């Protein structure tokens, strides 16, 4: 049995860090949605009890450190499955970019294996298994658009934002999410207006979606890596309607509904950043 599963990236329309918890995690509140920038995961059942990972980017681990491996392993362990799987990851999502590429691969493996192994698990059950791998995996299991709270696993689904182009630029910088969390001063920062973003989405108001884009981690990442702020400034200069950093960065994205503006932004950015993408916003949940 084999299948190909799409693993779309997520972006944060808002990202707020509410407080640090006693268990070391942070409580967050964020509006997340999926975009049509996706890895493709090829799954093939093996009769032998092993998990083989092959990935198109050499610096992504191909052993048990790969989140796709962990997903297959957990599923096999949980259900006592003795057969194995070969997982080929055609990596299109930039790595360590704030786009949850690894989490989405793990989620796609859970969905794909549930399908080809006919396990009959619900998305809720897959999400619960996914949480053992990482805080963003449950969201990636469902896809769509949601307000995420707690560690990111408490999901409240909302309607898809108005259709638009998403222009993303990732500078060649690695951002440590851990360090951003350590440096953020939760009591001193301006917090995003999550409720206003939700209202803008629910009322299909693109302008207000753009004006409420907000990420509490931006200033911390900008201080550590001024190049990220430069990209945001460039995007504004090229006439973007709304621009914000995704996750802990370093990817910055702009939204626009205008085809020629999307093209202008893409071409303008391509002049000085190698990794630039123009994709559609997806926003709909997986079936
Ligand atoms: P952040 O965690 O900062 O939000 P991200 O979710 O965009 O960033 P990923 O692309 O998921 O980051 O990669 C984060 C780390 O996870 C990298 O160090 C990478 O080596 C490791 N990793 C494990 N499995 C995968 C995978 N399937 N795809 C990409 N990276 C993976």
C-alpha cells in the first residue's frame, strides 16, 4: 500500500505569549492558518518492522530525530503494528523558518498511515497522538484556521480568512525559538488583539485582517537579527497591505488580494533574498 500526502505550512496571523507556566512551557494565544506551500510525503508500507526516512534536504535528519519518523513510531507503538513504512519527504517548506514544516510532516504521516493501514482513528485521536511530538502538530493534523491556546494544542476552529496571496521571504538565518521565548518579557510587550483578528476573519474583512496582523515575538527576533526587520521594511516599501513575521521567524510574509501587487512584491524581494514564495492562502480544514 502506498500514498502521497500533502503537508502544508502554517502561518501565524497573530501570535501572543500570555504567560510562562510552571512546567516550563508558555501559554500562547494565536490565530493560525494553512497556506499552499507544502511538503509532499510519499508513504509505502514495508513488510519488515522498520521506519525508513529519505528527505530531499541533506541537513534535515533522516533518523528518529525526524518528526515524521516519530509520528510513524508512535502510531506503530500505540496500536501494536508490526509492519513498517518507508517515508520519502519532498521538502518544499523552508526549515526552521516559523512555518511548522516538521510538525506538518508529522501530521501528514499520521493522516496518511491512518488511511493506508485502515486504522480508523479520528482526527481528534490523531491530534492527541501528535501532541506528544510537538505543540503545533495537533493543528497540522486538522489544518484550516484556528485560534490556538494553551501550548498551542487547544484549538477553536474559525472560518477561513478572505482569499488572498501570501508572499513569504525567509532570510538565511536560523532563529532559536527557545531563545526567543527566554528573552520575551511578557509583562512589558504590546499584546496582539486576537479578538479583533477573529472578528475581521469572521466578517470577511480583508483590510482589517491586514491591519490586525501582529506577532509579540517580532521585536525580540528583530533585535537578535536586524536582517529580519529589514525584510519587513522592504515589504512595506513595496506596497504590502499587511506584513508580519511568522512564529519565532525568520520568515516574514505579506498578504494581498491584488495580482500585480503580489508580483511586484515577489520580484522586489527576489532581488535580495533567495527564498521567496508566492502562494495562496488555504484556510480550509483537511477532510
Ligand atoms: P519553529 O519550530 O521555530 O517554529 P519550524 O517549525 O518552522 O520552526 P521546522 O522546519 O519544523 O521548524 O524545523 C525545526 C527543526 O526540526 C530543525 O532543526 C530540523 O532539523 C528538525 N526536524 C525534524 N524533523 C523535520 C522535518 N520532517 N522537517 C523539517 N525539520 C525537521
